[in-house]
C-alpha cells in the first residue's frame, strides 16, 4: 500500500494568490523578503505562461521561480 505524502499534496495543491502569499511567507527563512500581493501580481504579469490554464498558484510550481524573480525585484514595492 502506498503511503500518502501529505506535504507533497499541500505543495502541489492549487490555491489563490492570497493563500500562496501566506504559505510562501510562512516557509521563508529569516532575512528573505516577504511576498506581497502586489509583487505576486507583477510576477504573474511577467510570466503569463506559468498561468495559462488558470490564475491559481502552487508552492511546487511557483515558489522557486518567484523567489528567483523577487530577489531582483523586491526593492520596487
């Protein structure tokens, strides 16, 4: 019988921008800038192909890409 990986399920789950921001900010290491809805909307506008099917977010699909992008854009908030 296959075990259920609860953490993996949560990371792959599709969610709203606001819920993504909350989860993303909770998972951050100290010293990293927190995501704001405004920054997430700018990221979404910059990478429309990541959202071509719908406008939902997932930690698994968007966290790393947003973190890389945000490192060079967070001073503009």
